[in-house]
């Protein structure tokens, strides 16, 4: 139950009775900015006063009178020019706690929306292993997909294989060199422009085992034609293995080469041409730049400015071949035609200049029915003890995702990658992420879950006949939880469905990390209060009823933490070692 959505429905219903026919789209019900102001705040009087031909304060008074009649409301205050703050009964919060305990980790899930969303992420060139930068995009995309699914969306996880460009020729040439090496040739230093990583040695050996010296007798063009698909398949197997080590599994893999060879690029451009969105013209030189090699020449252009872009965009290179942009247009049209009007792409920050043109293209090829949201992931700085750090060079020039996972574990990598918004730089300190301190968010949240489980085990040992299942604890005397710290934690937990919904709508999974840290802080604070005040300890042998109510609260804390960690693809721990 999203309690704020429920109160909004109540507020809208009251407005319809007071002044029928108003547009209530801008009416909100949300937590007040300061907890001291109450439990629910609404802007209804402020945003509707003009349409209702009333002063905000007068409309607020009418609303307040009706809101006071709601069973859960104990007090209504009008603040400033017309904001309304509601305070809710302790019994209402006890009911919400019962909901959480009964639902367990499923709490917070949205109702199925019959709304399909495609999340495309990672989509690295298939030329080598995943590196630390790919790890961030992989985690952000995977967590966002899980968050949307939790909120009730029908989500497809997709990987776009960029296997039609010049980088595949470089890969094939690099593999050919390693093939010759596998046959016993001395290849010397890797020529500049080829991929130097030792990860290509197994591919060279595979080619040597399959073809023997046969390829050496062929000219380079024929060799490359043979090697390309084998090399791409080998790299994609490596990439899938790397992603699996991080807990990332895609539903769909789409090949750029498949789109080109299947005629979908030609078809997409014909679609735009028929609608007058493709023309031959001459672009202006880049503003603020003087390029010696720039010359005005006729080009085949997409009329991107008609769909919100700053300039029109080339579709063909000077040699007559399609640009990457042309292939990307076809790919996004293909996604739209597969039923995905809502598309989300996770890209590296270096692709920021590509966003507007791609969003324009999606509008064009979907005739305004599709929408593309692009989340840009900033760089990850790998540190050790606060200093820049390189783990190995087995990949050539970069730190691999696999190295990182092996160093600190999948769950740590996934959680830390979500502790900052995707477009903010992230420092990943190998020492700090393994510290057992409150400064380490992974430990802090996991420790809260483990502590909850530990107290529950002690409770089970103290009262072996007590049923501590969720269904039983939901019926406990939850009204006995009256300490402000207990009620504050219950209110925070009850906000989980709203957090899921709002984070999913904003496409911001990092909000979950912030929320889990806040829940952990609320729990640890309550634990510390019990150290100072014996009566606030979770287990009081002389008061079984209150202890069982507190065990229900611990059950709810553990359930919400587990629910949030599941979105992240992180396993909650039962005990800390």
C-alpha cells in the first residue's frame, strides 16, 4: 500500500465534493519536509484555489474540515498561505507495520501495469573483456530494470552487439596476429592500432586448433571474413561470463550486423525518407570551431531539428556507407516495432553529445509514439587507500570487471556502484568498501539486516513455543510500540512503496541505496537507545508481549532491507563474519 497515494485519492475525492470538476493532476500528498510538521502534507489548496475561485487559505479550511473526519487522521494543520499537514493515529502505523510483516520482502511491489519497458545496457563493443567502467553501466541498468519490475512494469533487459563497425576489423586483425603466434611465429610487439591484451591468446589458439596453418595461405581479406564471426562469438562468450560474475543476465541480445544484413537499416531510412525527414544538404561548420579539414559538401541528412535536436545529422559517410547513427536509428525502430514505446538506454558519459539526436530519431521513427530516456554513467575512479590504483594489465590497458569482482565480491561491487547518482563521478576505494564501519554503506545496511536476524534467533531460543512467522507476527500487539524512535522507524518503513514508485518513475535506482542507508540508520539508532535504556531493548524476558511486537518490527526492517537489496541483486546476510 502506497499510503501517500491512498491519501491523495481521499483528498481528490473530498475536492470533488467541495468543488466538482477541477483538474486535480497537480495535487500531491507526500511526507512533509520536516517530520515535526506531521505525517502527510498536501498542496491541494495552493494549486486549486485559483480554479476554485477561492483564496488558498479559505479552500484549505474547507478541505481541513473534511480531512478531520478521516478515521486515521488525528490532527490537521494549515501552514502558511494554505499548505495542509496531517497527523495520523498510532493505530494507523501499527496497521502498516502489520502489512509489512505479512508481506515480507514482497512489500512495496506495485500492481502489474501492463506497460512494457525496454532497458538496454552495457552494450560494449565485443572486442574484449568488461572493464570497471562497464561495471557501473551494467549495475545501473540491471538495478533499474529490477526496480521497474518491482514497481509493476513489464521489463525486458537487452544488450546491443556493436558487431558491424571498424572495431570488428581491428579485432579480427588482432586475432589473426595471435593465430600466427599460436602457430609458433615470433610476432614481436603488438602493432599500434591493434588490441594488445593477452585475453586474445586463447582466441588465437582456438583458430590454430580449428584451421591449422590453413589461414596462412589465404589473403588477409579472406582471412578476416572467416575470423570476424568467430572472434565476435568468442568475445561475447567472454562478456557473458564477465556479466554473469556480476550477476547480470540479459533477456535479449540484438546484433547490429544482423540489422544491417537483414535490410532493417535501409528500411528505417526509407521510412524516414518517405515522410520527408531525409534530404541531401550541406551542414554549417561546427560553431566556435575552426577545422582545417572541414569542407562544405552535400550529405544525406536526417532532419533531426524537426524533432528537438540542435542540428540535422549525417546518415552516410563520404564513402557511401551508413554512419553508426543510421544503424542506431534502425535498432531503436526495431525495438519500437517489437512493442517497446518506452525505451531506456544506459550509456557512458562520453556519449553525452549523442543523446539529443537519438531521442529525435526515436520520435521520428515511432511517429511521436515512442520515447527514449538515456542515463549517462560517469567514470569510476579505482582507489586503494585513497590513491589511484591499477589491479592488473592482463587486459592490456584497463582494469577488468572480473578483477574487481574477484577482489571485493559481486555484492559489494553492485551496491557501491549505486551509492551515487549515475551521472556523478564515483570513487571506488578497495580498502574502504571492505571496512566494517558505518562509513561503508554496504556493511552498514547488511549489518542492520544481520542484527535483526540475530535478535530473532535469540527470541526463538528464549520462547521456543512462540510462532515468529510473518503471518503470526502481523497479529502481535503492535500498538505497544509507542516510543518515538519505534514509530519513526515504522513510518520510514511504510514509505517503501512510495519510494519504489517514485524511483521507478524517475529511473533513479540510487534512491534505493539512500533509502536503505536511512533505514539502517533508524534501526541502529533504536539499537543504541536500547543500550542506554533497558526498557527499549528488543527482548525483555519479563514482557513477552512487547518483545514479540518488537520482533515484528525487526521482521519488517529485515523484510524491507531484503526487498531493497533484491532490486540491487545483492544477497542479504544472516550474520556478519
